């Protein structure tokens, strides 16, 4: 059996131990920076989706346009579909969970500003980095877009306000 003095004096394997001790902090730092980069890119894509939802909300045909029934309302699903489509096919649509988009129209003035609120949860996917950067594996994203109504003003003869 080797004595303690012999084990302490032995130098073989010292480089492997030093590498193992230094590798984990470096790997965690690298993966965390990678996850932060993906989060930044995802936030840009999400902002684009929120803007697309806002554009869909302001250009959706309203209840007082010619050829429509007076009691027909804007379909909220159109706004959500526009946000979902703006994420693009494939990778980005799979990264966002529970995408919601809703629009509110100018506090009684149908030609006032249109407020669109878009929310989603982004799924962090970088190993090790997602545990450091993302709590619970998801990051909640919210974006509010306010745009002027783009609809034309029509005659109020049909009972529209």
C-alpha cells in the first residue's frame, strides 16, 4: 500500500485534475452566454410577432365597413394568428409556448389608437445555460404595441358608431 507521503508526492494526473476543475466553470459560462444570445434573438422575433399582431388589429375590417352586418365584430383569432404566423414556420413556433395576442380598440372611439398586448413563454433549450439564465426553463415575454387605427371612416347612416 502506498503511504500518504507517496500519494502527495506523485505528480501524474495533476493536469487532468486541473483541467476538470477549470472546465466546468468555463463550460457553464460559455453555455450561459449562448443562452443569453438565444434569448436576445428570441426577443427580437417576439417583438416582430407583436408588431404583426398590432398591424393585423389595425387593418382588420371593422363592423361598420360596407358590405358587413352591423353586429359583426372583429375576430380576435385573426390577431393571434398574425402573431403566430410572424414567428415563421418551424423552429421559432416550437420555442414559444402559450402565445396570446389581444387587441383593444380606442376606448369607445373606433378610430382611436389600437392597443395590442402579446404574451408568450419562451422555452430555453441550451444545456446548463437554461438552468442558470432561465428560471424553470421558460422566460415570460410581453410586448405592448399601440398603433393608430387604419380603417376608413364611413357614413354613420347604418347605425354604426
